[in-house]
């Protein structure tokens, strides 16, 4: 099963400090894409995938992350 994750992030300066925040994510699973906007939604979707595919210590789903070094 193919699975991938990508998030889009925006950064800004405030009081000489640099901040970044996610504004969109996409999870691709077997040719279908799930889009969301918050980390809470992303965790909920990942929990749902664990339940749907009955994932556990012995049965895992590998998720390829686009530009992992920047995420």
C-alpha cells in the first residue's frame, strides 16, 4: 500500500523571532488524497488509518514524507 504525507508551512517574523505554522496538509493513501488544515485533524486521520488497516507493532504502514528535511 502506498502512503505519503506533505505539509505546507508559512513563516513570519515577530519581535525579531522567526515563527512557522502549518496551514495545509495532504495525506495520500492508495491514490486517494485526504486534505486538512490542523495538526489535530492530521492526528485524527492517522489514528483512523491505524484503526482501518488494523495497524499494530507487527503490522505497520510506511508513510513517505515529501521534503522530510524541511518538515
